[in-house]
C-alpha cells in the first residue's frame, strides 16, 4: 500500500508540473503583445501639438497701413514648425519651416478696405499636429490707395546705343519705362519697356538708341493694390559715334524779317582734334561752306554764319559738321521769315528773377523762379560746376508749359551731397534766357 500511494503522488506531481509549464508558455505568448501595445500608447501620448506661447498684434490700422504680427511658438519634440496666416480678407500667407526649437516669427500685412478683420495663425509640426491663435484688428480710413514710392532714379548711358535705368520702390512692384527724344514724355499709352516681375530694386536696359542723342525718361511701378506711380522726368545723352564730330548747340532766332541779315552760331567739337568743315543749307537754295582747324587740346569751337532771306515763309536750316575722317554730324533749326511790313518779331529772351532752391528732409529739391513773360521751365543738375548741359552725367527736369511762375521738383537726391542747378526758360518764339546757376547741399539723412 505504501508503494502504490507513492506512485500515485509522483504522477500527480508530474501533471501539476506540466500544467505550470503550459500556463507559463501562455503568459510568454501573451505578455509581449500586451507590453508592446502599452508602449505604443505611451509613445503616442508623448507626441503633442505645437505650443503657441505668445502673440503680439496691432489693434487698429489705417487703410493701406502695414501692420506687424509676431507669433512665438515651440514644439515639444524639438522638430521644425511651419506657419500659415489667414488674414481674414481672402489673403493667405504661408511660410517656410524653421528648425528652431523656440521661435518668434513676424508677419506683415496691409488691409485695403475699412472693417474689422480676424487674423488666424496656424502652427504645424512635423507630425502634422496643429495649433491656432487669432487676433482682431479694426481698419479705419478711406479706400483711397497710394502707389509705390519711387526713389533713387538714375538714367545713364555709357555707349552710343544703350542706357541703364534703375530705381527703387518701397514695396514689391513691377517695372515700366516711357522714353522719348522730346520733352515732356507722353505716358498716356503703354510703356516702351515693361517687366512684370515684382521687386523693390528695378533695372531696365534700353537698346537700339540713336547715338549722340538726348533722351527723356519717366519710370513707373504698380504694386499689389493696382495703383501705378510715375516718376518725374529725367534725361540722359547717348555717346556719339566713334570719331564723329559733336554739335553741342545752335543759337539763332526763331523769327526774323525778310531782307534782314541775321546770324546763327553753331558750337561743335571733334573727339580726335582734326580739322572741321561746316556747311549750311539755309532751306532757300542757298549754301554756305566754312572750315576751321581745332587747337591742340580738345575744345568746343564756335562758328557764326549770317544769312538774309528774301521771301517770307518757314525754312529748315540744316547744319553739317565734318571732320578729316569724313564722319559728319547734322543738326537742324526752323526759322520763320515774316514780311518786313509786319510787326517786328520777338527777339528778346525772358528775364529770370527770384530764383531759389530748397531741399527738404527727404532730399527732394524744389527750384523756383519767375520770368517777365510766359516761358518754358528747365533745370539741369549735376555734381560738377559749372553745369555742362551736354554732359552725359547731367540730368534734367522740365516742363513745356508757358508760365511766368516756375517750380520744378527733383526727388531722390543723394544725401549729404552738394548739387549744382542750372535754370533755363524759353519763350514762345524760341528765345532762351541767360543760364542761371544755383547750388545747395542735401541733408545728411532721413
């Protein structure tokens, strides 16, 4: 009995051990899956949305006034953040990602119409989780909009058929250029040069220009609000052809009497200092020839021609200057011949008085003067004295209106710079006033 009982106990022990082994294996199979699931839950819980810790925003703005909003945000995982802004006026601003852990991002915007707007800022992390914040701004004022502010306008030519036009705007805007060989420039039609790229720094190249020619230029720019700003008129002169004589000016009356001798003066020079010969076609079948030898150093020489018209009428005088190489320059002048019994023509130039120049804090010069008869307005300006109206570096603003009170503005001058200004007015019959030069220094800065 004792042996049988012992055998029975061993059998029960083996069964219990096997049962424990099965239970252990079951736990081994189930436990890793359970632990893994719990780990994933914990990991999912650690990925959080970005934290927006600050927002600085304007509460009131005027129409067209640019406001600045600053958003401060961070991401718990240290990943990059990206922003987008809904300004509440159908404008959306996305931004690139930033790798900074804690960052402050600034945004600027201007509203074009009055009203109350809510700007909503959305911050997104790499996991696609987002946070939002918003601010309300009240916009007051009228819907009148202003165009871009044009500054630092420069027109230069360093060759016989090309020129560079450059300027700046305070906002992103397109580029437009109108130009002509006559003043004032007609800007009512489409510009001759146009670039639809919006930028603040503008550069336009003009090609296929005529050599030794003065061009007048007006530039314009249109911003996002659709308003176009046009500059004041400036000028430049292209270089003459190589080895070609240069006619700098022709002086003579626009009205004369028949059977009366009158004189015309032509000023010219030759870049190579060769002998110059002149010919004049008076427009009435009369011709005149003249030769002159230049001095050793380059200079502008003056030659005078006299002529008497026998019949009334309008004539075009053609002056031709030729050097020893056979290169020539041509310039024309129109004269009206009146009957001797008619009222004597006006040959008296305008008398200039009260001339003055003032420069404001924005480096805009205003030149004013008066004339004793209605006349045109011209101001040449440069950094050298005396002002050479024929130099390519000399700029010009002008008005063709016949007035007695003259005022021309010259914006965008360089700061802390001494400028020289030369005033000139011409009456309706083409008599030009004596040139009057002024000078003034621009302020040190805005």
